[in-house]
């Protein structure tokens, strides 16, 4: 039987797809060879996400050695990156000022000043790693001819990797640019998989811009005043320079990511008995948890609410080891090359654990974990993923990691 001849409509559609693919390929090649002189990197918060973005900054500097490279960031996180040699300047977005009583009018005036500052800078390349409507708005208002961000959300699938085979398929979590922000970009970062660490995902932008293939550089360059502040804090609590230090950071935003008070207290008591100084650290919202842990572990120093993100990094830098939940402090410790252990439950360490350090993760293998539930009221299993992790399990892992670093 003679085959049917393709219709003119089908051939037109096929030619259109081929032409579109050729156009995309040509655009990608042109972008990789293009030179940019004024670049704005957008990643205002949170602390862990800021640390994840540092490798992008480093590779941008390597790719465009003579460019002005600025970073739009919140004031509380700015000191973590301000001293980085790859960065030209920080552009401050004081988002929290809008929630301060009596500051809304002042915050609004400052916001319009920020928009003018971005517009006057005449950036020719914007890289939006945040992917929300407000960050996309900054990208649009810049007037930059090239605006890059992640593509629209993709469907989530089962996570299986060399380190973990996590059977549950979470219904929440990052899947791509949110709130329609992808519409603001001239070029979108494709999302071939979600089964990848956030740092590697951020570096996908390098396929568009022609980054080198060197390993990611996560190094944090701390301001000297942050290091001095931490030295003074320790001296005030009679912790001498030669006393070994363990830093415990028990706070995090999600209720479900909190390991137990007794778990942290048990770790603190164990290391106090072994002659270590123990420092509790966190933001003001973590003060109640830290107070309870300090009460259950007499001798621990409570620094919660007393350090900025940069000073927290300086405190971790001083320590022999850090113990955390899944939080920004975990990523700070990893970027500083510090031994650390993090307790995981509702979130996926494959995606957001300490980068290339699976041995630093302590978790119990439950079929319901990860779930990405943020509130305890959503959990039908009595928070088993965290309650079943004991202080003995964490201390054993800390000792094992410390033994390998000697």
C-alpha cells in the first residue's frame, strides 16, 4: 500500500519546529559569545540561598573579568558577600522595612529610590536567581537587554540518586520560577530535572553564558569586624582562644525542620563533659528554643539574637564543628569547609543538603520523608522523622567526622 503523503500543514509545522530549534541554538551561541559590562545578580535572601549563589558570582567574574558585577540583596545578608573579591557592589533591598510599624512611608520612598538606582545603572545583563514576581519586577525595571531566570515550574517526579532513594514524592518545594516571573525574562534557564542540588541548579545559567567547567567555589569572605565581634563575645563568656568550640544552631523557619530541644541539649551536654565550649546561635525568633536548650545544658553560651548573618558565619568559622537543622547555617558551615552535622526530616538532602557532603546528614529512613510540609499540623505521623533522631546518633556522627579531619 502506498504511504500517505504528508500534508502541507504538517510540513509547515515541522519546518516551524526546525526553524525554532535553529533560532534557539543561534541565540544560545550569540549569548555565550556576548560581552557584558554591567551585570546585576538578583538573590536577596535567604541566607542559605545567598550562599548557594556565591558560585554563580565567582563564575561570572571569571567569564567577565572587567565587568561591573552588583548583587541585589537584603541588608541583613549583604555583609556575607560584600567583601567578596568577585563583587563590585551590593544593591540593598530593605524588604523588612515594610513590616516595621511607622516605617512604611519611609520604606516606600526608599523602594522608589532603589528602582531609580537600578534604572540609572544601565545594566546590560540581569540574572534573577530568586524567581518571584518582585525579583522579576526589578529585572524588568532595569531595562537590561538580556534578562535571565529559570523557566516555568515543571512536574515533580520520584527522587532517586546515588546517596538516597527517597520514595515519597513531595507535593511542595521548588519546581521553577514562580508567580509568572518567567514572563519577564528574555532567556530562560531550562529545568531538565529536579533531582539535583540547588548549587548545581543555579550553575545551569552557565550553559547560556559560557561559564568554565571548574568546580564551584563557595568561599565566604568575611568582614574583619564580624570576626572581631565574635572574639569579643567569646571573651565575655570566658571562652579562651585555645578552647575547642561546638556551635549549635537549633532554629529554622519551618516548624517541621526543628530537631528536638532535648536532642540539641543532649549534644551540648556531651561536648561540655568532653571539655568543649558550646555556643548556641540563631536569630531573635530562635531565642526561646535556645533558652530552653541552655537551661537543659548548663554551661552552654547563648548567643541567639546577638549575631548578624556575617557574625554567625564568623562564629562557625571559629568552631571545630557545627550542629544544625536544615538551615542557612548549615550551608555557611559547608562553604567555610567546617566539619558539621545536620538533622534532616521533611526536606530532601539531595536538593538542599550540605553540598557534596552526604556524610554530614543524619536522618531516619521513613517512607513519609521527605514531605516538604512546613507546619506540624500537616504531619499525620507525630513528627517521627525528627523525633526518632537521638542525640547519641548525632554525637556519634560528629565524632566520626572529627576523627577523619585530624
